[in-house]
C-alpha cells in the first residue's frame, strides 16, 4: 500500500516566521478515505490502525441515519498513530487501535476525555477502563496455514505441534514462515510480550521459526495474502478477524491454538481536544453495539458465549496500568534483544 506523509508545517519561504511559531507535524499515513457527502455540515475525523477496506462498511452503516455527517478516516500504524496524537497534535475526534497497550498509555497520559452512555455502562468491566477507553472487538492472535503446504502432514493443534512440525519437516517451511516484525509493529510487540508472559513455549517456537529463515512483516493482511498465494506456508500471531475474512479460500486454514490464544482488544477513545465529541460518542456506541451483535462464531464478537469451546483457551489482554510495563524503555530494549537473538539468524 502506498504511504503518504502528512505534513502541516509551513514551508513557503515568505512564511518562515509563522513556520517557526507553529510546530512541524509529520507522521506517516498508510491510507485515508472520506465517507459521506462532501458538503456535509458535520465532520467526524477518525484515526485508526484498522484497514480502511475492513472498516468502510461499518462507517457507512453508522452514517445511514446521519445524512449531514461525513467521516474522514485516516489509517496509520500504531506507532505512527501514537506519534500523531502524543507529539504532533493531530486533530482527531476518535482514536481506534488494536494496540491496547499504546491506547492505555495515551489515556493514562491524559490524551483522552471521558465518555459515558447507556451503551458503555452495559459493558463488562474488562471492556472499559476509566470511562475513557472502550473495547468493541476481541482480536485473537491466530496461526494461518497453507493447506497445500501441509499436505500429507499432521494438522497442528497447539504450539508444541507447530514446533514438532517445523523441526521434522524443515524443507517444507524453509523461508516460508512469517510473523510480525515486532521492532516496527505495535500490535506485533503487544502479542509477543503477552505470548511470552503466558508460556515459555513462545521462545522455543520463536527459535524454531528462526531456524528456517523467518520472514518479518508489518501487517496482518500482507501475511495472510502471502499464505493464500503460496508464498508462505505459515504465519504466526496474525489478526484472527482478518484471517477469518479470507478463510473461505480453499488454501487457507485459520488456527486458534488449543494450548492458549492471546486476545487483544480493539479499543476506541475520544481525544482530549476532539472538536466533535458528541459524534465520536455516537460512533463508540455504534461500534460497541455492532461488536455484541456480530454473527455467532465471529472471532471479533465481544460476547464470549459465541466463541463456544475456543473461549476456554482465551488469554484476554487486560486493559490497565499493567500494560505499561513492557513499554518501559529498558524492558522493551531487553525484550527486543532476546527476540532478535531467537528469530534473526
């Protein structure tokens, strides 16, 4: 996907004095769409880590009863979104991200304003924090496998099976295993740290994947596409909801490991300086309602009962100050060093 650079700095030589007075804002935008009438009286500005193609139907559904509203939906990586809100002062009315830890940090640092409604009040305690941060989907870290690559091999069910599979058939997986580059991906780092907290098996699997030439990615969509085309045999810790969207392809198998499945929460908050907090609040209510009403069996649904047997293995990431531990600079540096030693060969 072509990347654009968002810059609000004044660059004309005749306006140098004004440029010195106003801070240069430059964060990397991955995509931006506008939904709704161009001459709309009201505008809702959303910054999000979610791919526009996945979110656009939700945006249009939200606008179906709001003919005077237009949504400008800006997509950025979790790290760039953090920079946009925390450093660049980007004008946004709603912030949506799957990187629960970075969202928690922004709220903890005073970058959000409170919001309460009958809809948010009905959320369980694990799905909201301080009436500032609200979860509207659960996003499991899935393993996506190529059916063709696994032809004749036993179907793995957990991480020990994956370890055995790669060790026993390295020629099938050489240069054909992918995962997030957690040095660049906020979600990848979150999944990895929570994975490592849950079980030491994560490190053994990381070493085994590294032994066959692990390929590193920024985004779930690209990894899943590469499995579907045969470029990869397996990808680890990708967004389950994105994988489910493509699971109708004959070559794609979506696995939630039976030993445990780390689950992130896609969350939203209203930035402190939002110019349309009322609209943002309505969008939060819409997202929450949609999360509870998703079709049974959908990975992203909030209601645990709809996950059937999968719910027993869920390890949901909890919102709160505990998520800030691995954002400490020293702890992050140490974790990345250990991860690099395991996967980079």
